[in-house]
C-alpha cells in the first residue's frame, strides 16, 4: 500500500502568513505551491520551493482563478483562451523559481473554485488541460474521481491522478460538501487520520449520509490553512505508517 500525502503551501502574501509551511514540509510528500493568483508571492514561492527541495518533497503548481481577495474560492467565468494563458503564466512562474532552487514542478493541482469547476465544466476543464499540454504534457493533473477533466485530459495525452481529502466532508455522490455548509471542513485530528487510513487501505470514505463512497485515490490532501493543520497532518502520517502504508509522492 503506497499513498502520497499532499498539502497546500506557500499561501502567505507579503507580511501575512498562513499556516506553518516549514513544519508541514517535514510531514507531506508533495507540496501544492500557491502561484500568486489566489495566494502567494515571489518570495513565498521561492522560500517554499527551496524548503521543499531541501526535504525531497515533490513540488506541484497550485493554479487558480485570479482571485486574491476571495482566496480563489469564488466561482468565476473566464474566457477559455484567457484561462489557458493564466494557467500557463502560473506554471511558468513557479516552475522557473523551482528550477532556480534545484527542483522543478512535477504536477499540477488546481485550487478552490477552479478545482471544483473543472470537475463538471468541459470548457473550463479543456482550458486547464490545454495549458498543461502546452507547457509540459508529462505533468500529471490532480483531480477528484468522476471529473469530466479525466476524459478531456486523456484526449490530450495528459495524465490525471485521483486524490481524496481527509479533512473534507463528502456527499453520497462522491463530491465535496460545499464550504458554505456546516461541517464541510473537519477539524478533529483523530477523525481525519482514521478517514485517511480508510482511504488508503480500503479506497472508501464515509459520506455525510453514512454511505461508503469509493475513492481510488493515489494522493490524500490535508489543507495547510486549516487551524491545527500541522497536528492533523502528523496524525494522518503516523496513522498511515501504523497501518502499513508507505508514504511516497505519486510523481
């Protein structure tokens, strides 16, 4: 049993800090680095990439809608050509800095509203896939199971990798419960760790209606901006190791 453990990092901006990137990088195997559109800035990107390289953690570009004020979690209608260009811009920025630090971007993970949008919107999904294919079609794209982006990416020769969220509630249909709903984000480290083990060993997650939803994930996410994120990530890692799961980046 092998699983990747990823977290959203580098989400500070200027003098504002969000989460403990250094501590999380000691726990995770992949780092989704904010590209400056929903969070992050050149200095944060540089520091996060350098710290990830030092620890042998895989670097992913966490591309987003251009929405600093809304942290990339607001639905936006962006022309596909413009969205493709903005994804390319973000990929080039983070990969350039990562390479200067001795690493490179090895996968792509959309953030927030864009992540959810490309699960159901073929046009927006096509724009993201086109950007990845134009930049480097060998880069895998992280997404949920059942997303429309899987078929679109396959048509362009871009690999998709299924991930699951240990600290998010699921509907019976296998989608994430909206953050606007109570209980959408889980905060108890023990509960989150138990869910991660179930995801990694049985490929299922318990939905809010009590059903068990299949999630054949190769990567599990714990959010870096959640209060107590480091404690939660450590609990997840420890429980996975205890369960006999090997932690390794899918890249």
